[in-house]
């Protein structure tokens, strides 16, 4: 049995989120929570909130033991890209890509 939490359209690049996802994948939820609280990355706040949500989903919706949970999967897929621009020298134009992410955290119970 698994429980999952997803965040769609987060205004952060999936490449930045993937760095933090790699830190907590495979860890038990208490350790993962401690790692996220001490990580000075913008994505760690989003992932901490998602991890707590996934644990709450596991406990309340699937009657899992909260002490036996671990992070089985976590990944960040690219969402739609907001295309913006900025004026440059000699009448030029530079495109600015504001990337978004769809972040998923899946927790499972240890057997």
C-alpha cells in the first residue's frame, strides 16, 4: 500500500527540485523530515510540506502506521513554461523562461 501527495505548477525549476529529491529518496520519513529542515534550498520547504501531506494521507486515508513509513519515490517533472522577455541592447530581445514543476512524493509502509 502506498500514499502519495502531489504539487502541481510549483514556480521552481524541476532541476533544482531534483537535487533535494535525491537527498530523501529511500529514507524513513522522520529522517527525511530532519534532512529537509536542515537543507538550505528553496525546494526543501515545498518538499517538507509535501512529505507531511503524504504522511497524513497514509495515516488518515489508508490506516498505515506512521512510524513504519519511508519515502519510496519522489520526483519532479517539468510543468508548463512561462515565456517572458527583456529588452536588450540595440533593440534586441532576450527570452526569459520561467519554469514550473509538478512534484510528487510517495510513501510506503515497511514490511
